[in-house]
C-alpha cells in the first residue's frame, strides 16, 4: 500500500522548518520521488504550474521530496520561467521552473517526451541561480524512482596541469556578412513586441539531448535574461523582449560543419552557411533579435572555446563549459571582455564575458552590471 506523507511530517524529520514551506498548504499530499515516481510528479507540476495559470497568477505553491544520502530534500516550486523551446519552429514540451531545494535557489527543467523516450533524464535540478556566488554547484538528474546527484567544485589547477583557456577573441562582422539595409530597416518596430530568438544547431558530435543542453547551458541564462528584462521594465514600463525562444534547427551542412581549425576563418565559413540557412528558411526580423549558434563537442583549436561576431548574428560554442554559449551570445548582444570581471564573494567566480577560464575559479552565471547595461542598450 502506498503511504502518502504530508509536508509537515517530512519537515519534522528535516528538523528545521522553513517559513516559506510552512506558509504553503500543509494538508496537501506530498509526492515523493521514491514512492510516486518522476512521471507522476511531472504530471502534477505541469497541471498546477502550466504557463497559462502561472501567467494568470493562479498557480499554487506546491512541493515534492526526494532522498539524498538518507536525508529528505524538499523541492518547493516557486514559479514558471518563461522560455519557449522549439525544434525546427515547432514548440517542444520542455519547461523551466524557479524552485527552492530546502532553502537554496535552484532551477528545475522538465524534459520533452522525445528526450525522455531516448533514455535521457526526465527531470533535472541545478544550483545555483544567478544570485548564488558559492563555488560549489550541484546537479540532480532524475529517472523514474532514482536521483543521481553530483556536486561540482572548481578543480584545482595542479590536478589539471594547465593554466586555463582564453575563451575567444572579439571579432567584428566581416563586410560581406553585415546585415543588409533591409534587415536593419526592420528594427523600426518596438523591441518590447519582439521575441529574442537563439537558433541553435547541435553539431553531429554533440551527444547530449536537447533537454540536457537547455538545462546546463541555457536555463540559468534564461533566468538571468528575464531578470535583466524585468529590471528594465521597472523604469521603462516595457520589457526588453516579448519572450525568449531557443529554436533547435536541423541542417545537415551546418550540423556536420568542420569547425576545428583557425577560428576566425572557420567562423566566416560557418556564417556563410548560417546566412544561407536564414534566407532559405524565411527567417525574417531584425538581426538584433535573431542569433545563430553552433554548439560543438570540441574546442575550435587548442585554446579557443568559442567565437562570435561582436553585436553580430553568428557564433559557435563548445559545450565543455556551461558558460561558453552564454559568453558567445553575450558578444552577439554587444557585451565585451573589458566590461567583464572576476568577482570575489567567498570564492572567485568569472562573470559570463570574462576573457579567460581558469579551472580554480567558479562560473558566476551572470553578466557584470557594465555588460548588463551594454546588452540592455543593444536590445532596447
Ligand atoms: Zn569573448
């Protein structure tokens, strides 16, 4: 017989009672991963926290628990995080939520059915959000009744035996790849009504599922960009974009592109293919609103993790480090290295657009204020 524990019972066992959790409905049944399984938990999350009810402010606080090292962890669902994930223009059922695990801010990603069927994790939780400067992060990957939780710390450089990588070089768009008069002309309409779309091409050598790429490389970036847009809205009464869209696209030439080699030369060749794709597929709208990114398994050469045109449309990023895609998108939105920084807050972290990556340092998962301003100026 299935036993349903209440939130109150679990909290008693936790020993500490969070005011946040207590304020929610203690009489409600608490689903647990061990007893109910991830599929049932996901169905409940989708039913109570769907985008429509969240927008209408009708979503109710809700939580579930899982066990890690003999202790209960309670995942408290805070709000739906607006992001539309697409495959070749068709929406996928991948959704993101701001959550708390016990007391810590975290992000929850629910996979698409396609990815779950392919044997990927069906739910993923990651720390920290953009406000957490701690060096340690954890990732929890859920299958039906099992959670695999790993703790990630910056590695000691002596164990790695190298000083670190220069991320990339800042590059201007070559003359022949600049936006046409027509593409610049479309800028006229209000930015608040337009989505910001990142067209992502997953290279054939990338093994990760779409859901897992979204979780690792984009979920925290989406949260950060939504925060930047909300900050802008406070003083200007309009957001920076109507919505964020990440659209995974299929193109055999781009997905099998030989990206290894001299990075500037490789990006120029890739950009020609992306431009061809854009034209053939009728992707219209401002060049400021449509960005094209190839995600690769390996680096472009021994020292280059990614490369992008400054304020431009085309980029590539290796999937080794979770800040690289956001770094290259940051360049396309006109962010710069000289506005980035290493920040100390109990531990050193590199802000997204910092020029170098050293293993000892953590990733901040946010742009500095100077780069936030540059990005805001570009998008507004
Ligand atoms: Zn850079």
